C-alpha cells in the first residue's frame, strides 16, 4: 500500500483494511517501541504491551474517532495503555502515576549521536537530490521552501504563470520522493 496521508490511512483502518493496519503497524511500531522502552525500561513488557495495543486498536477500529494525524493519538493511547498494564502488574504504585502523568525519560549519549548522525545523513542526501533537479525546479523549491514565498509570488519572480509554478513544484517533490524511496530501499 502506497504511503497515504494519515487521514486516509486511518479511515481505511477503521473500515477494516488489513493493508492499512499493516502500514500503520510498520510505520509506528519502531517509534512507539522506543518510547515504551523509555517508560517501562523493560523490553519484554514493552514488546508485549505494544503487540496488545495494536491488537486492541484493530479490534476496536469501529469505535475509533476520525483523525487527521495519527501519531499524537497513538503515542498518547499507548502511553496510557502501557502505564495501565504496569500499574496492574504492580510495577507502579498509585502515587507513581496520576492520569496526566509526565514520564521522566532518560536519553543516552548514543541516542543523541545517532539522531544527529541520521539528521546529517538525511541533509547530505537531500542536498545531493536537490542539486540533481532541473534548474527551474530547484529555483521553485528554493523560493517556496527556503524563502517561504507563495506560488503567486514565485510566478512573478520566475516569469511563469501560477499553474506552471504549481506543476513545477509538484514535479520536483514527486522526483525527490521517488529518489528518497530508492535511498530508503537500499539504505544508502
């Protein structure tokens, strides 16, 4: 299943689409797993509760609210789910977590370095990909995303009509997405 916007992915999930569930699981499992590990500090508990959480979401799909963005819902719901299980397992006392608790997460130096290296890697790849674009697309991308101009303003600057700007931006973004998908596929 192609990467759908959150709103459509969620709608498909609510309608029982197993492919949508699979995409949701694969997209959010790694980040939720890391978050759960920060809270529970227990790999087995985190993995078990995360599996149970996704199963719960799928089993109760018809009762889910409509969403435009999925991540806030999943992180909040999983945190509650995990804390409830921890409380039930007597890992927490009543005073350890009021309903609106903040969890004291600890970051390791390795996590920070990995995040920085990943950002540098992505930026380096993005600059290579941007420089591969045709001149007209590079200029449109620069004016839109680096200068914050509207399509109508870009139209005046580049001396082309509004629809041409929109088409040029669309082609550039499509090309970048395709190139990034290839990089992800081969983990370059």
